[in-house]
C-alpha cells in the first residue's frame, strides 16, 4: 500500500503539506473510499434482498420510493434509522454496549483492506493476505459476545453464546478449505492465488479437481454460518430468540450491526470468488470485460444464492449445526485438503 | 419472586427465561416460563389468562342467539367451526330440525374454514422453524377462502354466518362455481407446500422424533383433534359421532404413523394437518356436487326459551374438540355455559412433552400443537 501511495497518489499532491501529515490524509481518504464502497454495496444489498425475498414470496417488494422499483428505499431506511432514538437499556453495561457495534463493523470493514478487486486494483497486497482476513474476521465474534453480554438480556446472551460457538467452530472447516487453495497456489497472497487461476474457466480452482470442488462447497456453507445467515442464523433466530444478540439495539447502533452483516456477506462472497472462481478472470481466456466487474458479478451471484437459501430453507437447531460442522464438514475438509495436496504432488 | 414459584429448585447454572407474552413464537399473548441449563429446557410453565374475556359469564347475560358473535371470537381463525359448534348445542337444547341444504352449506363452510385454519398453522409453523416463505404462501391461499366467506357472509374473519336453526342466508349466486375454482387452484398448491417444507431435510430434522406425545398420555390429558390423531389414535368426531350429515360423505381420518421419527412427534402432528386439508377438499367437492335445494333455515322462535335441562355437544374443530355444555332454566338466557376447547388441553400437555428438549425445540413443539390464545383463555 505504501508503494501505491508513493508512486501513484503522492507525486501530484506533494508539496501542499508536510510529508508525514500528507500520508495520514491519504490513508484516511483511502479508508473513506473503502467505506463508501461498502456502504454503497450494503445499500444495494438491502434493496436486492427485499426484491429477491419479495419475488420468492410472490410479492413485489418496495415499488414507490424513488420511482423505479423503489430503488431509494435503502436511503429512506437509512434516514429512518439515523433519526431514531438511541436507547441504551438501564441495566446494560454502557461502555461495552456502545463499543460492541463498532467492533463488529470494524472487523467487517478491515477485511476489505486486503481484498483485491483486480490485478492492479487493490489497497494492500499482503503476503499473508488470506490469513489476515481469517484473523480479522474472527474479531467480529468478540463484538457479538460483547453485545450479547452488555445488553443484560437473556435472549441476547443466548444469542451471543450460540454465535460464539458457531463462529469459532466454523472457522475450522473454512480455514481448511482455504488451506486447500493455498496448497495448490503455493501462496498466501490473494493476488497470486488469482494469478494462478488465469487462463479460462477450467483453470479455476473450483474445477481443478474433485477435492477443490468439495472444498468450495464446504467453504460456501461454512461461510454462511460465519456470517450468521439462514439456515445457520441461530444467533439472531427471531422465532426463538426474539432478535438474538441485537435485541436491545435500536437506531444507528442496530444499523451498524446490519451494515456489518451485509458487508460480511459481500466479503465472504468476494473471498469465495477470489479463491475458487478465478477472481477477476472471466470464463474465457481473453475477454475485454474489466476484471473488477467480473469479480463483482461473481460475488453478486454468490450473494444472490445466500438470499435464495435464506428464503427457502428452515433453520437448523444449534446442536444440529455443531453436528454438521464437526462430524461432516471438518472430516470432509480434511479429505479435500489431503486429496488436493496429493494430486498436486503427483 | 412470585412468578418463579412453580419452578422447582433453580440451580446456579440455571437460567429462567420468560418467553412471552410478547414473543414471536407464542402466537398471540401466551407466556411460557422456561428454566434452562444452557440451551436445554428443564421445565416449561405456561401462564394463561392474558386474553381472558369472561365469555362464559357473558353467555349468562345475553340471549341464546346473541351469544353467537362471541363464538366468532373464540377461535378467530376458525370462526365458522365455532359458530357451528354453538349452533348445534342450542339446536339440541331446543330440539330444532335443520333443513338438509343448511346442513350441506354448514359442511362446506366448516371444511373451508378448517383448510383456512390449517393454512395458518402451516404458515406460522414454517415461521417458527425459521422458514420465512411458507408464511406468505399459506396466507395467499387463505385469501381465496376468505373471499368465498366474504361472498356468503360479508365478513372476512368473524362471520356470524351459521345461525341457530340453519345459516344466515342462502349461498349467493356464483358461490358454487367459485368454490370449485378454488379447489382446482388449491390442490396443486398443497404439493408445492410439500416441496418447500414437508419434504425438506432440515424441516424433517427439526420435527421428526421431537416432542413425542404418546397416545396414552394424549388421552390422559384429554388432547383431541389433530394432536391426538398425530399420536396415532383415529378419533374424529365427524366420523365417530357424525353431525351435519358427515356420515353421508366419503373421507378418511389421517393419523400419524411415525414415518420419519417416532409416533406422535412434531412431524406426525404436522403431516396429519396437511393430509386433513386434502380430505377437507374431498369433503367440500362432494358437498358441492350433491348440494340439495330447499330452505336454509329451520323453524326457530325469535326469542328462544328452551325447556329446563342440560346438553353437552361437541364438534370437531381444527384445534380439536370444541364442546359447549349448556344448562337452561327455561328462560331466554343460558343458566350456565361451559366451553371446552382443544387449545387448552393441548397447552396443558406442553410442560410434559417439552421437558428436556432445547429452546429451539420448544418453539417447534409449541407450534406443532397449534394452540391459539383466545381459545385457551376464553
């Protein structure tokens, strides 16, 4: 990232401010850019989720706000949430209660720093990219536990307990599936992993061999559990736990959780597209479509599948979830890791 | 704390949670106090009374005919069936003959409302288990039934259509054709429901083998209706004590078979209701085919003064046996009315069958009993 700043952004603006200060300003500007990207994506996804759910449920969804198919509905919702009363329950642990949404959003936000959108479109090409993402995204679980504990509400606490158990368990098969890709690409850098998939659809890791196909399936389902989406949305199961860990949150603090959930949805879809679906390379060898667009379209499709599943499937029970994780996904993930490694060696 | 008393010895690791009266899964205002250890529920104590309206006392203050609208509010998703049950009780007390056409119309209405009620069960049960879409499907199809009811009675929820001695008015022109249309539309939808919920692996995992209600326990607690049939007991008042000419029709009584898990589990109770919708469709078609001509109202005095005496009449409602026990002292008002409802007995068995399952299972078990609060509290 520093090289990017020094070579591209720095030269034209140098001289206006002292160098150290300028660096900080540029950093903040870039962070703002990432945040704007996430915000736009989340606004779009809330609209998309309403439309997808509506059409699955034989409804129309928002049709009026803004004219064309209610496209301004997310903005109206955002304004509504911003202007709502900010309530901190009397019995709550005030400091933790206020801090928790920022921690959850922060971890979702920090993931994007290491996500490349194209061969030359990235903020930081960390040589440990994928492990940075794994580490930072687990931080969200801490925020959820904080929220559940600080709310001083029994439903919130149950939701937080479920969420913690769930996220920690699903890290294991997800990490193993990512390791499968890392073994084949022999790199932890996301950019190099994508470069290893260049050259047409059959080079994508999902189609490399049966084991990577299995790994993609496990990764996708495991990531659903990680982002608390149906059928694994135990931590906010509204019919059981009212609203789970964010029962007591309202207004802007609630919308931060909401923002983080949708940001995570996009993040895991982007990661899946980068690791398994060829990243910014289209299915044809030489196509003229911009790489970032290809990647975003792939991620959008995966987000659509997440929404589709949410409105089709019932919810698993928390022990069934653990059963699926430890007795089905973990052995299969090991199988795919070992199988893919052996195939690569041979 | 007063409210915790029914829970025995709360340990240090135990958590006492009040589920309801405002909770998404308690279907109205009902309160369950759960004692849990982690996710496992050790004890469930239902608290009733949030919807108590003293219906039985009101009955002592109004004329026989004037109590009819109150029965609409008894089980508001199956108001026709409640109307019918009360009308039959008073008719027996008065010794009134109901004309055959009125009987057929009553069967059509009762079975349509049974479908509407089971559709609400299907819709909310999906929601209880985290499946959001069946809710909309169930309510979409229910609209068709409500349109039919609106044609006949002018109302969409509380009909007050079945009167003592017959029905309020004859079927409006076009009703029969529209009812056929509905049946043709509805039966393929039932297969769709099976695809989205009944045969879903996760759904079976959540309901099969969960909350087992054995037949002997169901009988001991007086559980009736689909909950009893889900336990494998083929007891249906329409079949065993036919009324309104149910004996002239050809229909099956679906019972639970324990196909997926154990006999009497949530899946059995669910699937019995799904099959009952099919049987109700058969009943409605037969009744429409053979609908006789004639009057729709028997000879009933404006002010009914039955001879002193008492009757107990029970009908098969979507939520089990609805019984009216009426005592008359010869005046125009009942001396005493006791209402026996299926929801109340179904709820009474909940602490027994929900014990030892997990919090999520309590929602599944409670939903599968299909309890409705206004019928519990009266």
